[in-house]
């Protein structure tokens, strides 16, 4: 479990059981069978919403086609009953398994797409399945009634029992979601949603996590679909694969609160009764009012409260809790490594090249970073410094050349694989997860490096102490200052126990004193034996911290060596100030 | 099946494919303007098509304004007039809703505002579809013209094989081509057209030139709405439709635009034409229920295998 | 003509510019130089309207620029040649120039203006019908400058025209800029390449981490070693 979540987990589960008990209690006394139906449908749709929330809310992979799984569950349960006489008590779990399989089949090709392409492709699946279902003659399949042993077949004469089963389904779904949310699974999803690239750079294998999320999501959705079929006693392609079905969880969760445990529940609790009642009272002369209400609700929410009701209410009325005090690191800082710079090369780059079209962005670059040193990579704007880091880190593929870390090649690997090798990277533009506390922003790096929960927690705490951010551990990242954000990126990279840090413009935009603070942190790290490669423009800072410089210009290495020497080097001055300047000075 | 009948089927499917393809092409140009130029994902494009159909319907039938033009010209003028009507509607949509989730306002954000656009246009789509059912009723209608039940006969070619060129579809096809050409000329040769392309190409630089990018985005959206509406009005002459008709065509439109290549407006036309051909040719081999599924499969294939389309410039692949 | 007074700009918690003042008189050639990260581009973007300042004023010929949107400023006679050229890649060279002439002032004597642009940059006449995205970096820079001239501006602003270009090409570009100035256009140039920029100008400002650290006529600046120090980080010594 993530740090500090035990209490939240307990609280959420208590609330969940409380709500369930109250809900069932209330529903027990509702006599009218139409209202009972609504009470049954609310938890079913809410569970569907929870399933969507896992993939699209937490994970940020917007899906417009969750009806695929809902329908798979619905038809599977129904057909199993019709053709095999299989009781839905087993048929629904069977549907759940089918949901997982469907997730794998759908996810494997579709996760290659991003953004709106992903959403549109997901839309296409249930609609295509819908047509296939009509073609195969499954226009309208009724569930056969079993009057002899109704309970055995999940058929109840008393509709209140349906509500009971539905609430049970919802409770299971919410518990699943809660476990996801409070574990590294949830954190990985949130990180991917916020910035997939930074998440990958922190070592998170986005592809795998997204697939897992889709599977969990598909399973819950299929369960909801199966139960829905039992309640309605009939399935048609449109009722379980249709566009409105796909829209349900989207609208509900957006309305109630994306990426929150209670969002889909709130959304379902408000919208389902609203539309059903509207349908009942106004449905005769306003057929379709349900769709209009959903549409209006969705537009209103996305414009006025884009994160949904839950977050808006929570932000307005509930003060953020005081950050819990951070425990001391459970280990003392690792044994002091020799603090002088050694000559042992840790990273060796040879003839590295990269072109974009006709432009040689990186041109036969060769240099080494020695273990325990700080190498400054400088050069005029557009010299190719960030591109170089992107090549080393796995963000871009190199056209040619070599780069090895302790003898092992860094090239041809995906970003998270390079991270696992022991390379930590920060980016020019800081990406944080503003709503999450600082400690969570940092621990992502540890999860990405494959550390166990306990080890990850330890490393994250240590990283915060090393960067001087321990006091802000519980603060939401959105409230941090610029300097603190930069240190956070550094801490996140440190939490993964790297052997080499690649820092891209860590000092950008900092004032004098803030700069000094960060430089002190880097000094300390170097004393502890860390190897650092840093791109910077703030020259006076670099002169104080770097052991050696490598100067890039127009993608090629111009000079390298001790800082004082490099700065006096004629070709370097020329690169920065221009040939004529030099000529003038000597005129 | 004997050879003659086969040839006749194929030729007729081809002809239908070309004529319907041109209309689809026009429809896709509309989305191309919005999706291609403004990079706005518009989920409600099918509903704009639907509005075009109904606008034309109300203009022409019953006590409609154009009744005096008679059933031969009326429907097509109605289709053309549906354009400006939906143009205005689109402008309002953009001004009050779409502009809040697109354009320079969201240009810097992680997904270019696509999440918000998808949701807002989903909401608009739901409202229009269901609201349309309330306002227009549930009984499918059509814009009747005697042309839809008569055809030119070409042939006989090869034995008894004859091509039946449905007159309504033919006229619609011609109108579609002319509209597309007019749009093409406007974009290529007028100052406004060039400014529109400039705003799409590089909004920051366009602002430096003094181009009011917001205004042009609104124009692009309204234009895209109007063009698709005209296509709708043309389709109204040979289809019967209700308020949910749009949703069948959303996937067709996206397929066409993606196939033609994002950013290429005329590419969208060819993309739409191709999709139309595929659809008509599929009637030769697939049963009716699966024809629509075929379009979805085609869409998925395009998006997976060649997202940059035939004429496109950029792709958004993992 | 252009008066910037006490300009301060912050965004995202970064202080990009602090209390910057500069002025450009009619007919002058003013340069702003400074190392990377000094805030030169931010200054440019604030004057053109893409970025809003937190404090300070900008007036152009007496009018308050801050009261106008970015698009409107072009119509007042300020032309921009932005950083990285930013040509319209999918439009032809000629169409790019026509877009430059979008404001009414540009359309007034269009054929004459176009001729002038073609005289300055003959290659643009040659490549009139070519898509701007297929041109080389130097040629694109010429398109961008030509585009700036297309509206017959009163003030031409250039943001780092040498960036990403080979030295030989840069020399040509600077030559042409000098010619444009000689033709009577007022110029504000923001540049990283110090010597070339200062040499062409009447007056220069040196920016470092958002402050003006030095200003004066070019001979004085060229002789001042502090400029070098500010680029190569030895100011603290």
C-alpha cells in the first residue's frame, strides 16, 4: 500500500459499508416495484461507472466504448443460461472472465493509439459487435424463467433481493477500486494520466499498467452487464452494446467526480433516478428526455466543474488535512563513498548521432562521465543538449553510435528500461501531479525502479530528506514553489536508486538564493558518491558545481575539460558570442 | 451467378459508390474543416448532418418556403439552404460551448483540450439526438422527389447488363461536387481562405500577422457545420431519416477524414469517396447487417495501420 | 516610437523579466542581446502581445499597446519576425508573404511592396510557388522577414533570426537586415550573437536573467568586457 493510505482505506471502507447498509435499509421499505427497479439499477450503473473510472478516470485513457464489456457480460450470462442452463450465479463470473479476455483482445491493438484516436477506436468496438449480434440473430434474447427454483437462477419474486445483489456487486467494485487507488497500481495510473513520458522516465511501464487497468475495468463492467441482464430479463444488442450504454459511465463519472472513489456512485445516484423519473412522468410526450438531461448534465459539469461534483464540493467545504509528519528514514545514508572524482568512466558515449530530416541535431558526439563527478553540458541555444539527453534516456532512438553505462548499452531500450538500469532523469519542464501530496509525486520514481512497497517508501523518504523537502512531504504538489518543484523532480529521480542522474536545466528560473540551495543539494549528492550529468545555462552556477564541462554547438562537441579552461577557450567564446566579437577584442 | 449478372452488380455498385461517395466526400470535408483545421474532435458532427436533413425537410415539404420550386429543384435548393442555417447554428455552438474547450485557450495543455472537446460534443450530440426526437418526432421522414424513383439507364453493356443511374443520387452527386469545388476555390484563392489555412497551420504566427485566430476558428467550425449540413440535405433526398441518423455516419466521417489525412481538406473528400465505395461494394458480398460493421472494421484498420492517411502530414501513434 | 517602461513578467512562478525599460526612436536600429535564458524572447513576446506582463507599460506612438490584443497590434504597424521563423509550412512562399500583408496597410501598395521584397530576397521570387515548409532554414528566415515587411511596417521586430542557421547564412541575413534599415525601417532586433548584432545597431541593451545590466551606443558596448562576462558567467568575480 502507498504511504499514508492505511487510514484512508479504513475510512473509505467504513463509509462504504455504512452507505450500503443505509441504502439497503431504505430500499427494504420501498413497496412500489418501479421505484425498486430504480434502486436496483443505481448500484449496477454505479459499478459500471466505477469500472470506467479505473481506466479512464485514474488512468486517463478516455474510452467511449465500455459497452463492449458490459455487453459481453450481459450476453455471456444470458446465453449461458439459455443454451447450457447455467445459473447466473456462475454465469456472471463466467461473464467476468470473458470481460477480461475481451479486454486483452481489444486492448492489445488499441493501446497503440493515443488520445482521441483511442477514444474513437474504443467507440467502434461495441458498435461493430452490435451489428454482428444482429446478424447472428441475437436480436432479442429473453432469459428463461425458472419458477421452480428461482433463487438458484438469480431470479427473485421479491425485487428487493435484486437490489441486495446489486449492492453487493457495487461494494465489491468499490473495494477493488479502493485497493487499486491506494496501491502503486493507482499511483502508476495517475502518473500515466498526468504525463506518460515523465512516468516512463520514472520507470513505469505504461503499456503493462494500462492493460491491467483495462482488464480490471472490463471484468467489473462485464459483471455489471451480467447482473443487468438478470434484472431486465432480456437483452438486445442496443440495450447492452448501444451508444447510450457507452455514454452512461462517462457521463456519470464525469458528473460525480473523475478519479475519485465516490464519483461514479454520486453520479449514478443523481442521474439514474432523475432520468428514469423524467422518463416515467414526461416520457410520453417528451420521449428522449433522458438523453437530453444527460447531455446537458455533461456539458454543465465539464464547463462549470470540470473535475466533477465530488472534487468541487470537497475543495469548497473541506479543508485540506494537515500533512502527517514524515517518519525519519529507516536507514542512515549509505556508506560514504570516496568523495574525490575518480577516473573510472561510468558512462561512455561514442559517436552518437541523430538527425531530423536534414538537420543534424546530434553529430558524432563522444564523451565520458566519470563515476562520482559532476559533468556540465553547456552550449548555445539549439546546440542539441536536450536531444542528447533524450537519446541517452530512451525517449528518442539514436541513428548511430554507442552509449554504455558500466559497460551495458543504453541504446535501443525503452524509457522505463533505461530507468531500471539506474539512470534517473529530470526534464526541462517540471511535471507534477498537483493534487497528490509531494511524497506520492516522489515515490513514483521508486515504484518505477521496481522497488517493493516498503523499500519504495524508505527510498522516497530518504530522497525527501536528501533534497531538504521532508517538511513538505504531505503538501499537494500544486502548492509548491518553483524551487521545491525542481527539487521534487530531483527527489523523484533519486527515489529510484540511480547510479547516474541526468538533470536538464534544473536551475532554470531560480533566483540567486534558490539557486544556491539547489547547488548545495547537488554538492551533498556528489559527496555521497552520485554521478551527475547536468545541462545548464546559468553559467556562474555551473562554474561552481561542475568538475568538467562538455561544450556542444550545432550538435557537435566543441570543447571539453576543466571549466576555467573551457570558458577561456577561443572556440567556445566564438560559439557564444560570435566570430566578430573575438576579432574585435583582438583588433 | 452468371457473368452478366455479376458484371451488372459490380458496375451498379461502382456507380452507386461513386455517386454516394461524392456526397460522403462533401460530408467529410465538413469534418475535415473542423477536425483537420481546428484539431477539434467533434463528436456531434453526425448531428449536424441530421440537422441539415431536417432543415432541408422543413424548408421544402408541407408549407415549406420552397414548395413553390416544385419537387424537382426544391429538394436540392433546400439542401443548399440548409448550409447557411446550420452555419449560423454552428457559429453559436462554437461561440458558447466549443470555444471554451478549444483554440488558443487550450493550446498548451497536455492533450490540446481534446478531453474537454470530446465530452462537450458528446453532450451536444446527446441533446441534439434526443432533443431532435422530441422536436421532430419519431417517425422517419424523407424529402420526396420523383427523381429518386427514376433512373438513367446506361447500356446495355455486355449482354443485358445495364447500369441504373438513380437520378436523385446523380443530381445530389453533382451538387456535392460543385459545392466542394466552390469551397476549394474559396480556400485556395481568397484572402479569407488563405487566412483560414494560415490560422490552422500556425495560430501563433497568424496572430503576429494580425489575424484574429479566434474569429477564424469560429468561421471554420461554422463552415464545417454548414458543409456537412448541405451533404445531409442532399442525402435527405434518397434516405429516410430520424433524429438518430447521424450516429451511423460519425464513424464514416472519421474514417474518411483519417483516411484522407488529417489536415488535408480535399484529402477528406477522397477519403469520404473511398469509404463510400467500400460501403457500396460491400453490398455485393456482405449481408445488410454486416455492411455497417464493415465500416467500423475499415475505420479500425485505417487508424491502426495508416493513421496519417493518404494525403496527411502528421500522425498520432504511440 | 516604442516605449517600454518598468516591464515585469512572470509566468508559472518564474520571474522572466524584472523592471525592464527600453525605447526605440523612429529610424533607429536597437538591439537587445544577452545569454540564453536572459528573457529576450519573453520581452519580444510581451511587446507582440502573446504574453501579458505583471507590471509596466508599453506604448507605441503614444498608444497603449497593453490595451490591444496581439492581433490588433499588427494592424498598428508593428511587424514581427518570430523566433524559429514560424513560417506557414503548408502555404506557398507567395501566400506566406500575402499573409504578411493581411493588415490594410499592407494591401495598400501591395505590388510595390512585393517588388521590394523580391529585390531584397530574390530567391523568394524564384520559389514563389513552393511550399514554405520545404525550404532550407535560411530561406525560411528570408520568408519570415519578407512576411514582416509585407505590411509596410513602421517598426520591424526580429527575434533571434540567426538561431539554428549556419554562420555563413547568418551573415547574409544580417546584411539584408542592415539594408532594410538603410531603406528607412525602424528595427528592434533581439539576438544572441553579440558582435554582429551590436555592430549594425545604433543602440544596444544587454539583458541578463531578466534585468537590463548594460546599455548604450554600440561602440561603448563592444569595447566593454562585461558583455563577455555576462555570457560566460564570470560576472560574480
